[in-house]
C-alpha cells in the first residue's frame, strides 16, 4: 500500500497496521499545514474519506492500494470557497423567499423539512464565511472584506436568534418575515460584497 501526496508516492509498501498508517497520514497533514497549504481531501483508491478518516481507514485498510492526500494553497482554497459561495448564495436567497411563504399559514411537516434544509444551507454559508475570515485574518488583516464578513456574521447570528425566538413563541408570521426580509437581505448583501471583490 502506498501513501501518495499530490500525485507523488511519499511512502511505498506501507504495512496495513492501522495506527502506523494513521500516524503517517497525520504527519503528512501537519507538513502540508506547516507549508501554508490546505488539505483538500484524503482518498482511499480515489474514494473520498475526508469526512471520517479514522473510521473509513479502518473499514477499508485491508483492501486499499493507495491512500492519497491532496492539498492546495491557502490562496487557491480561499478563491474556491469564494467562488462556491458566489454560485451557492443565489439558491439560498431563492429558498428564503419560497420557504418563508410556507410559514405565513399553518406550517405542515413538509414546511419544517424545507426549513431544516434551509438551516443546513445557512450553516454551509456560515462555515464558508468563517473559512474566508480565517484566510483574511492571516493574509489581509486590515481588509475591508474582512470587516464586511465580520459584520455579515454578526447580522446573520442576530437574525437567526430572531427566527429561534419566533419558533419558540410559535409566531410563524414573524419567523416568515425574518426569513424572507432580514435573512434574504443579509444574504443579498453578502452576495454583493463577494461579487464586487471577485472583479
């Protein structure tokens, strides 16, 4: 079994001892990070195991031919995240408009299922914005974009607290208003900020 890093065999003929292989993977990941790069993924025979490296490694170690770790520069990671957000945000904005309409009446189980998907989408946006902030803190700590992203995060958190409070009080009209107008507006602001910086 080989441990490959960005297409280059780093360790050939590794034994299949779980702790030994995991130790090699962790060492390589630390080296990547010390080179100011980001791990893009960990793969066993081209199957992405990044979500649960130890669990998936244990399950597939006996049959694996190659374990590959792929990395990219921090700048490339930043550009990828920004590009993903630019493509993803219009979909989330449309979802705030359509899902909010379901809560102006009596919400049914489908309404709550769609709302749960919206919260998952918002969690992805928050995680992506956090990644952008980390990069900017290290590389452009005085940038206007960093300040705008911090302001966005604060506004989004405040609006989500309003949504939570309206759910607790079963004020679904208030919930719908916050989703449609407040969340929609702040997501549109983020889209405008990121789109302007992409040019």
